C-alpha cells in the first residue's frame, strides 16, 4: 500500500512538471506570435 502511494505521488509530481513545461512553452509561443503580429502591423502602418 505504501509503495503504491509513493508511485502515485511520483506520477502526480511528474504530471505537474509536464503541465508547467507545457504552460511555459505555450506562453513562449504566444509571446512570439504576438511579437510577429505586432511587427506585421507596424510594417502595414
């Protein structure tokens, strides 16, 4: 039972880590996209 709980806790920690990595990557890509769109708008203006 204790071993199962440790496996569960490790799995939860790994899922949280993956979620943080996904969020970070998503934020980076969003910022990059916004910067690109801003540059395009400035060229058109």
